[in-house]
């Protein structure tokens, strides 16, 4: 028996649709519940869908491109359980990258990458990705 919510129970058709581009298109509509890490180039927040109340951990990473100003930016959006949110929020300022990487191993995660010199793309992957950041 597992404590994980089955994949098909995460989100709704508005926030967690089948197409990655459509899911990314609704990212801005997710409300921010709490910001766990707020650095200028690394941000971790708990966001939620206003329609189904599904909560997500949102991770943003950016590195400064001092040459061309084309800063690489990466997002991971992972649906999380109440227990996972409790574990994160109880750590207060002690949230580290290992704690973030341990979330949702094998769970579908929305990624949105905008690497230097290339077009942005949204795609499904598993688990969160932590990219370098300044």
C-alpha cells in the first residue's frame, strides 16, 4: 500500500490537462499560497488551482547570461499531497535541494524550459528538476 494519491486523481481538466502546452498556459491562473524560497533567481512556492484546490510545488531557476542577456529559465510544477506540503512547510527556512528533489519521485511533473538561444518548450517529465541558479 502506498501513501501517494494515484496519478489520475491529481488536478482537474483546467489545471492538469493532458497537453503540456495547455497545462503551462494555465500556470499563471494558479494562485500562490505560500512562498517557501524567494531569491531573485530561485523561487519555490506552493500554488493552487482555484477550481479544484489541487496544490502544486512550483520551482523556478534562472542563471544570468552576462554576455547576451538571454537568461536561461526553468520551471517545474509538481502536484503535491497534503502530507508533502506539511513536510515542506514544517522545515521553515531549512528547505534544501534534497528535500525538493525527493518530492514526487516517478510522479508526472510539468516542466517549462527556456534555455539560452532556443525557444521555450513545455513538456511532461517525472519528478522535479532543479537547474543551476544564481
